[in-house]
C-alpha cells in the first residue's frame, strides 16, 4: 500500500494508540500528496502527477533525518483535471468536491492533535483550490498551520536541463515530466509514441500568456491535439534521475522548515 513511501513514514500504518502517544504532536509534519489521474499524451500513463508526487515525497522521506517526525497520508490520486476532460481516461473532481475532501481531511488531522499539514500538490490545474482550503482551515482553527505547496516549486536542476522554449512552453507531458517518468516508472513510458507539440503562438508584443501573471482560461485541446504541451522526444532517464534527486533534496529542506516553523502571531503581542 505504501508504494514509494518508506513504511515507517506511512500514516495509515500507524495505530490510534501510536498517534495518541506521539510526543510534540503540534510539530509533527503531516503531508497530504495531491495528484491527478489525467491524460498525459499518447506516451505517458494517466498517473503521471500522482506518481511524481509520491516518488519525490518517498525519496525525500528516505533522506530525512530520523529525528524529524513526518508522515505521509495516502495520496489523493484524483484531482481537479477538467482542462483535460476531452481526452478519455481523465477522471476529474469538481473544485467543490476537491475542496470539501481536503477540508474534511484537514479537520480529521487537526482533531487527532496535529497542527502542521502540508498539501503537496503535483498538478498544475488545482493550486487555487488548495490555497482557498488552506486559508479556510486556518481561519477557523487559528493554531493550525496549513501549507498549500507545489511539488516542483523547490529549487531544482530542471531549469538547467531544459531548452529555453521548453522552460516557458513545456507545461504538460513534455521533457521534464517524461524524463521523470523514465526514472520513476520506466516500464510505463512508451517513448516510440512520444511527440513534440507546442501551443499556437500568441503575439510577441502581448502581455497575455497561457500561464503566468496575465493568463486566460483554456482547455487542453485548445492548445494541443496530442495532449502534449512541450517536447517529450528529448526526454532521458538520466535527466529524470537528476531532476528527481534535486526536487527530493528540496523537499527534505521543506519538511525540515515546516517542522521548525513557528507561525507569526502579531495579534498575540
Ligand atoms: Zn502532469
């Protein structure tokens, strides 16, 4: 059941008496991986985002010092993936269902006595939902620290390994995700079907962009026939190994930071 997570760090393997007896519960780091089951082009499995989150977290927890208490909840495999819904196999929750699920997970974690919860999100279509839930959980439980974090946002080598075009436009099932899957689940990658497909270009003098500061709403088929947005043909396992190593190093630091984090309380002073 624990897949990439070290068994001694897998929350569902604990007993309720383990949890009741746990010391310093307020500083224990509980991590909820949030993934997606959605199309990733003709060459990658639907599980890409869930697999990347679990592999990064599993490696980070292996490297983490044993003195730092941190546990992974079971992955939430389903996410809000409606941008991909024209492609068969995509399973999507509505924003409301995802938000309600995470609110109730957060409430349960809080009720068990924990005060630090990380949403570790690996799918680019849902950070907004997680940010809203995190604030709502904290608003009514003011000693609850909830962190809506994106797996890829830690310092990592992906930028150095990708072309400038891939860095700005390779947003889905391109070089980075394909390389990572060659490292994590090589038997599930069909490189003979890998394609390169970039979205239609916007005027160079426009402030608008697909993602970023001034973006517009799109579904994937507006941008790509194959479901790939980027270049999957240049992916290699070697790049994937290096990305996995550096992103998981970043997550070791994130977990250490969350463990020692003392939330600001200006209203108390
Ligand atoms: Zn993805």
